C-alpha cells in the first residue's frame, strides 16, 4: 500500500485560475484514482485554493470532489506527507500514468501532444515495473543460460506465437540463425507454423488448436528449448504446445501479459509483462527477446 497525494486544480480538474466553482473534472483521471483507492492505497487530495486570499475553500472543494464521485481519505488545504505526488506543476502530472481525458475536456484544450506522449509514458511505466521485478530478472538469467546450453548441446530453440507474436517468433528465429549484433556461427532456431502446408493440413485434419503441438511432437527433442508467446496466456494452441512440451520433457518458457491467463499453472517457466495492454506486452516481448539474443551470442562470437 502506498500513499498517493494528488493536486486538484490542473490535475484532476481543469485549472480555472481562481474561478474554482467553474472547474470541470477529468472523469477518467478520477476513475483511475478511484481504482488506486479500491486497491487499498491511501489517497490524499490537496489544494492551495485560498492561500493568497485567505478564503476558506475547504467545504466547496469537498463538495466538488463528492459531486465528481472522487474517492479519497483526506482533503488537505496544503501539501501533506505522501509517497508519490502528482501535481500539474510537477514532473508527474501529464507524464504519469493517467488515462486519456474525457472527450469533452479534450475538445477544450490542445491535447495532441498528450495523446502522443501518453502511450509512451504507459510503456515507460511498464518498463519501470519490469526493471524492479526480481522474479523476472532471475527467470531471464536462467533462460539465457538454458539457451546457451541448448546450443552447446546441439539443440535448437523452437519459437511459437499467434498474430503479432507469430511475427515475433519468426523475427527472433532469424536473429539466431543469421546474427544479431555480432558475426558468429549460425545458431539453430525455428518458428512453428511457418510451413503453410503443415499449418493448413493440421488445422484442417485436427483443428487449429493443435497446429503447434503436433509440429513439436514431430520435430522436438529433449535437447531443444521451447519459447512461446501469448499476450493473454489463453491461446489454445499455445496451451496445447506447452502441455506437449511438458509431456515430452522439453524445457520451455512462456512470455505472457500481467496475469499469465490459463498458463499461470506453469509459473516457474512464466515471464509475465506487468501490463494488460496488448501492444505494450508485444513490444516488451520483442525487447526481452533481443536481450536474450545479445546475452546468448556473446558465447558464440568468432575469435
């Protein structure tokens, strides 16, 4: 639990420069703060209203917050103690993790820059969570070691994914077979589903949910390692693939989003990106894939 301290004017409502009764709420921002409240965090709102005139705005401000359905623990007419401050005059307001403005507010001000920057800051916020996640760091280090050992033992990486993750699987397989940053020996890697005859035959005869697991059963060995991508963790063909890898005792890792979906039962082999945004999850999947490439190829660079 953290204590979040939110400025009011310019942060959760329009800045009216003294005409506080005319302030209009940023409804999506308030919903977001309410979510933090519901998650058990302590929410404090503060304002400097009346600091230069001596007028007491407490009751009016409290009434406004209530009318905006803003949940909070304290309303303070000065800056209180807290862990995280979000203020329109500080770094964290438009560069923080607020959702988009409501459309009626958006029309009143020029938010083009905000709309452009907001997804980037959401991405950065996910990276901040990622970089402090010790569980992910430990699993990535273990995965990199297993990938190196796989190549040294004459095994291969077998990638799999659907849609954008299918493209990522091909992308990463190419990085290993060709090269990433440095000239070195080609390293064996494939992406399941790239043989369109296999894909259509298995899909037609057995069902789309078996396109990866049947290929793995045909070509996988215990020397190999499977790396699968599923942003939701609920893709049936990826679930079947991992179940098949487990049955064949082929080592595997799964990259997913925040929850892990149905694949969370394989928690020891699950690398979960702390986001529910599919685009951000995919972007970070490919970034982590590149980190594995960088780490691995150092052991195979020509002298």
